[in-house]
C-alpha cells in the first residue's frame, strides 16, 4: 500500500509540474503576442495604403453565396454571402524566430488597413451590411486575410413576362469606393462565385430550400473603366447571377386556376339555349376572372413595363367571358321570346344542314315537316318538358305558344287543323337557330382555348 501511495504522489507531482509549465508557456506566448501586436501597430496608419506607394495594392477577391433571393417590390437582389479578400501589407511583417515562432496573429478589422469595397449599384444606403465584428488574420509574411459575412443588396430590373416561370439576369458591381486601379488593383481568385445553399431533405425525398429562387448560372469578371475626368483606370468586380423562380406552389395557386377559368368560359355554351342559368354561370365566371386579375395585380404593379403572359391570357378570357354572356343573352332571347313569323326557308334549310354537322339532331327533329297530328304531339311534349315555374311565371314564350296552339286546334274534344297559320306556328325554328349559334360558339371557343394553351404553354 505504501508503494502505491508513493506512485500516485509522484504521478500527481509530475502532472502539476506539466500543468505549470504549460501555463507558463501559454502565458509567455500570450505576452509575446501582445508585444508583437503593439510593435506592429506602433505608428501604423490604417488610412494609408500599404507600401510601396508607386505600385498598386493587389487585392484578391472571392465570393461565396449562402442564400439568394429577390424582392420584386423593390426590384432588388438580396444575397447572404462571405466576402473573402486578401492582400499584402509589408508593414505587418516579422520574423517568427524572434517572437516565439508565432506565424500569424489576429486583429480587429478596424485596426488595420483594408480595401474600401462598395457596391456601385446598391439598392440601399451603405455599401453592404456586415454582420458581427470580424477579425483579420495577419501572417508573418504580411499577407492579410479578411473574411466578412455580409448581405449584398443591389438593384436588378425585374422582367415578369414569363411569371411565374420568370428568369432574371442580375449584375453586381463591386469595387473600391475611393481608389482607382493605380492604387488598388482588384483580382479574382475564382471566376465563378461559390454556392452553398442551406437545404434539407423531407420525408418524401424532396429538397427543402430557404427560398424559391434557384441560381442557374453565376460568374465573376474583372472590369476596367476609364472616364473623361481621370486618365487612370477604375477596376471593379462584375458578378452576374442568373436566377429563376422555382416555386411548386404556383402550380396549384396560379396555373391550375387559369386553366380552369379558360375551360369554364366555353362550358357555358353546353347549357340549353333557353336556360336562364347560362347568364348566371357567365356572371360567376366574370367575377372569378376579375378576382384573379386583382390577385395578380399585386405582383404586376411592380413591373409596369413587362406584363406577364399569364395575366394577358386571363384578360383575354375576361373579354371572351363578356362576349359569351352577350351571346348567351341573345340566344336565350331567341329561344324564349314569342315569334309571329317563321324564318326564311333558305335560312331554315341552312340550319337543317348545320344541325346535322353540329350534332343537333334532337333540335332538328322539332322543326322538320310532318303531319299536323304529329306536330301537335311534339308541341305538347315540348311544352310539358319546360320547368313548371317557368310556365307559371310565363317566362317561356314557347310554352305559351304551344298552349295557345293546342287550345286553338282543339274544340269540344275534336281535333281539326287550325284556320290561322299564325296560331299554329310554334317558333321552334328560332330555338334551332339559338342552338346552332350556341354550338358554333362552343366550337370557336374550344379552338381559341387550344390555341391559347399552345401559345402560352411557356407559363402554364
């Protein structure tokens, strides 16, 4: 037991000695680093360019994008990014052997000189918004590395022609705000911005992203501009981003309702010619079109020079709906109003021909020449097929004519041919005319629907 106790005591003593030595080494290194920083910043002017003065300071730039989105209201791009830039400052050099083999130190970013980079086409005041107090890393060779987490906010002209499948090419101009290329020369480390989107996979295997914009293409380009006022060039970094909208929700909230509105426009002509519900149905379609235009006007108002194609499509459907209501009112009037004289024989023959082509045999059979007894039975069947409330309110002129015809053609239970042609005329040829007009409009509107679906297929 005594031997084990001595062994544990010796081990504890060794650990204590090692701890004190490590603490002493760390304290010595800390003091050496403080002395080095004081010496480097002694008489250091953070507003003066690094020497030599006759040569430009080369600043190497790299941009890493974390998230990109667009604000259509402000016509601006917002990008969370890392701005990586490094340069050489001969004033910040030392010998590692002299300072306990220290090869790099960190300074607050506002303690040393750094390039005054700014966004030329910024959409808000200030060059860019910087998050947190970042440090700059200085190597013993004088190389300074500064990585800033920033939010780029710059203007971009919004083109909503193909909304909600719109694509935008937005350009960022980044450069020194005060110095020309003779003083600060910007160089690109990578010709393409790095992209690291924050995504995760859901239970269905789909990818969930933070926004609904996808970066299709991006590149960095060094650009030199010369102005009439100054002979020296001004160097800037041009970052071009091609962004496309990728929002699956618009498939259900925008595109499907538009297709449904287009289909509802020509369904109105499938209703019977004398049905008053046609006008009610058309009015409901008109209200739906207006509501959709009001819904999209919130987005369209921010791009007055580019009207989305899908909005143009709905506006065309609005005009078609108004036309269908007018045509429906005319055909309903033709089918319901009493008529004292028949159509001309030529027009009636032409309607017979069209009714066969347009699959209107049931209406055609009502006006074909037939014996009077058969005609009277057809009229009675037609009059009894009309809604009871229409007969009571007298809304259906055809039913009244049928009743008058039947009452004039019967007397004391005996059947005879009426003495007046006006009293025996039922006006069913106008019903056939209304049915032909409805069917022709149906064919025309279906063709317009197919043409519109092909024309606007890029946004549907």
